[in-house]
C-alpha cells in the first residue's frame, strides 16, 4: 500500500457578520469546538 504525502497546515479565519447563512451557522460552532483549533483572537 502506497503512503499518502503529509498535508500542509491549514488556517481557517471566521469573520463576524450580522447574518450567517445556514451552512455558516452550522460550521462555525463545529470549528470553534474542534480539537484542531488554535487560539481565537479575543479569547
């Protein structure tokens, strides 16, 4: 079995908005609670 290459680091940035789409409303809490997240500005 061939091994897969190492993936590079990825950065997500969440910007504030007055209204979020339904997909954004679902995604933001998942990102915030993820074990993969780093520090959030303002924490």
